[in-house]
C-alpha cells in the first residue's frame, strides 16, 4: 500500500477521484477525528456524531466519481458534516414533535369508556347539525352519505338534475364543515 501521509490535500483529492483506496484511507485517517469532534460539538451526543461521520465517509467513497471539490478538501468535509448534523437535528425535531403529539393524543384518548362517550356525544352533535339543513338539502345529503347513493341515482329518485344534487351536497358540506370544526374545537379544548 502506498504511503500518502505526506501528500497535500489537493493531490489526495485527485487520487481519490480516480478511485485510489489508499487516498481515501489517508483522507479518512487525517480527518475522521476532527469531523467527529465537529459533529459532537454540535450534537453533544456520541453515537449520532459517530454515525453521521461514518455515513458521510461511506457516501463519500460510494459517490467518489461525482464528488467535485472546488475549494479545499477540509472546507468540503466540514461543510458536509455541518449540513448532515443540521439534517439530523431537523429530523430529530420532527420525530420529537410527532412523539409529543402521539403522547398528547394517547393521553387524551386513553380511556375507552370516555372515548365511547365522546364519540356518541360528537355523533349526536353532528346529527343535530345535519338536522339544521334545509329539508331537501338534508334529504340529498342523507341519501348520499347514509344510503351511499350516487348523484345520478339521487337525481333520478328525486326528479331533479345532477347539478342540483351537486349544489345541495356542496351547500350541506360547506355548512357542516364550518359547524363541525367549531364542534371539534369544543371537544379538544374540553
């Protein structure tokens, strides 16, 4: 194996781009610890910092033919690690937010008796809102949503045009969307 420890970075980069494994190993040995220290400094966690640096070097080798280093090798390496750390933090923030929401939902609905009662109460409130619709509009809505009839079937059954059926459904859904959002807000504040 060649000894490349005395070569400057720009020559190592050239050899690396040609697929020289010894050049890659020299880059790895020269920068691994400093890159790990940079990742650890930002994360304050050892395992994720190690994983980020290892994943970077794996990707660096796999993509060696596409890697274009225009300035310094050191600048390229540290910038890459900085972006990988930022991506890791961003992903962690999303995971944490998701977990917090899951806990909130589980805490909110951990009692099945309470959940059944809330569901029944919510269904009653929704049914009340449906009953507030004008008669023909309510009838069209119930045929569509409760009896699963198509717009064409409803039009034929009621002797009205499909466009009129669509208008009734649009009106009903708009009314319910606004009023059910108010009901849902009430349930989540409760």
